[in-house]
């Protein structure tokens, strides 16, 4: 799968100012696949907004009047099945980020996937809670928190420590087997162990 990355001129900027903490969110370009399999291609800011903050702002590629506030449309996240986006910037290649709807309203970034098992984080739903959340989605479609809000605070957002604790509790893996593992390695261990349960 290929997502074409657009490079913007210095004059191009998101035309609506949001809260200061959200204006730094990256500008993304790619496409959305809806529940009915329709697609849209364009630019988004990964900021939920609108009623109950269940909308994503998008500027369509087909909009000839781009970069005006009137060009920004709201897409209900409940209509979105999956999204594939890359960051926009002064470069030729960017990783492709996959986002999926894990409940009736929320789109989460898929940071690891094996078959039907996924590990997701709420990078796009940061306003819904203080701190980053991560969940495991198993074969049955149910979500399991990888760590609690209290753990996030106690470990200062140190993801590796919290992932190690989750693996020890859920899969009974010894601490020594996890000490030197990176965050990506730990996510892969979760995907492998959960896939074995099928």
C-alpha cells in the first residue's frame, strides 16, 4: 500500500486555530475509508472536535479553495472504519500511520497488529483523558487496558515499564526476559502471546 505524501509551501497552514496544546499536532495527508466503503482523500489535523469531540477536521484534496476556514469539514468518527495517513513536511518519505475505530466514536492509532489482534494508543483522542492510553484488542474484539491512569502518573508516562508489568501479569513472563526489551519489542511480545490464545 502506498500513501502519497504532499509537501506544503511555507504559506500553507491549517486555517483554524485550536487550543494552544493542540496546534502542535502534526498535519497529516492520506485517506479515510468509511463504514460503507466510501473513501475521502485529504489533509487532517489529528484533533477531535465538535459535539462531544467526536468529529475530525479535514480539508479535501478536491477543494480548490484550500487553506481557508470554510474549507475545513467535520467528519463524524462514528462513520470512519479505518484511516491511513502520513505526516506532511519537508521530506520525501514518511511512515504510514494506521488509525482504526475501536468503539462507537473513537479513532485510535494502531501501533501493532498481528492478524485480528491489535495494540492501539489514543494519540488522536488526547482530550478524552489526561495522559496517553494504550489498549489491546483481542480476537473477540474486546479491549483490555495495558495500564491504568494511576500507573501512567506513577511512572511519569514511562511506557516500557508499564508494558513490562502488563506482560508479567497477563502472560506470566519473568522480569529478566523483558529487561532489555524496547517499547516496540514489548508490543510485539504482547501480539505474539495474544495470538497464541486463538
